[in-house]
C-alpha cells in the first residue's frame, strides 16, 4: 500500500536522528536515490515508512503531520571540529533527544515554582574565573563535600556519591547515555526552563565521569551549555573550555594539596588519591606553575602512554545487573523516582512510565 506523507518531516526526522542521506539509505539498505525521492515527495509503501520510523525512532503517525516539528536544541559543541566533524553522531543526537524528553516530562510533573525553588542556589554563582576560588568554596559547603582526597576509595563509588549530591542538592539530573568515546565525554543541557541535566558518556571510565560532572557544572554556572571532549591541548584555544577544565581541576585537587613532581609513577599515585586521571593531575601541576610548560609536554606523552596501558574495567558479560538497576544507572535516582512516583500516584499511566524507564510495567516500583 502506497502512502502520501509530509516529505519535509521525513527530512526533519533524518536530520534530527543525526544521519546524512547516505547513512539513512545504508541503514535502510536501499539506494540513496530512493530515499531522496521520498524526501522530494514520492509515495512510499507503508512497510517502508514503518522501517524509517523505527530507524529514526519516531512514531509512524508523525510523518503525516502538516507542520514540521521544531528542531531540538543542541548544546554548543566545543570539540575540535577538524578532528571529530561538525555534526553530532546518531548516538549523540539520540542522547540529546532523550535528555530533552526526560526533562520535559519532569517539568510537566511539577509546577514552575517547584523547579524555581530547586535552583535558587544558582543565583549565587557566575562561573567567572575571578570568582572561582570563592564559588568552589561555596559549592563545597552546599554539596557538603570536604576539600582534598576523598574517603571513598573507588572511583565508581565516588561518581555515584557525587551524582546523588548533584541531583539531591542542586536539582540537576545526571544521565548516562552511550556515545562514541572519541566524540563526547559529556554535555550540559541547560536552556531557558528548569530543570537542567548533565549527561556523561557511559562508555567513559569512572575517573573521567567524575571530571566531566564538574566540567559540565561549570558550563551551567556560566549559562553556556556545551557538548565537550575534554582535551587539554585543544581547549587551550577555547577560553570557556579552559575555564571549565580549570574549575573542575581546582574543585577535585585543591591547590594547597597539590604535590609537585616530574615522576610519572608519582603522578598516578597522587591522582589515585583524588580519584582523577593522571592527565588531570598533570594539568593541575602546570596550571599552578608547579612544573614548566616544556616539562608538561614532555610528561604528557608518557602519562598518556601509561594511561593507555592500564587495564580498563569492562562490563561483565554474564548475568549483569537487573533491568531496574540498569534503568536507575542510565537515568539516575532522581528521574527514576520522579517517574515511578508519578505512575504510582496516577499522574501518568504505567505504560508511559514503562516507556520512559525502559521497564516492564510489573517492574516499576520504588
């Protein structure tokens, strides 16, 4: 059966999925001329439309609308575009779309006054370099986090602790979505309306996730949401990235506790006390002029070489966590409980909650 759809929505859906014409055609296993023809108004079969809807992760009915929906807001990319390319990958676009949907749902479930009260603290922060020491001190008090090395010895445990603090104290949702490691370490999603979110790449190691939390928090303090790949060399030419790196570094490794060294082994030993990477500790040394720039660049290659040789913690293949634990890990405790409470309280249907949490209806519980 041939159907007439709005071809402009077909183009919109592909672009919002982060796909070029060639990528779309390749994934659909059709000739690029066929997809181009449909986007120019040619009829297509309903079964082809269903395949397109599945690929672009859209409801089939959306392609019959008269008006093209608005494009989703994307955080500004601060990557080196010459290396990564200018567009977001399909995986990154899906992460942005999921973030927007989750925040819109949370926004609808509570009043504007509720969310405004959640973010009263933000009025006291600017993220400006001249205020960094004062604002880090204020943030420590607000989050109830002591300066210095953490009593939490495992980086994955510290990440979970900090994530809960961000959600409970700051009202910021923290999501973990898969994105190509070479593309983003994470992004901040903070536009006109509360609530806000920080998204970390779930492919990253825990020490990188911890740094990303504070880097993206600085973007929120500055009211400049960004999508970032935290690379010291590239960020030197991007002031806002350098400032956010500096903010995260100072928060995680206070200057008074920074020990100067040109030993790679000691760099990693000191870094482990703060649950950060060796490269972040090395950055702190050069930022605070504990080592010179020539020494920094000499050590940087050695530190990266050692980092690459360290064993990575991979997810267990057999068994693994339950679907409920996986859902909470992806969406965070705050969002999970918001949706579960809404379903239990009758504010949303269990089928909607099931879709949002990626769970069967029978598994939705607090």
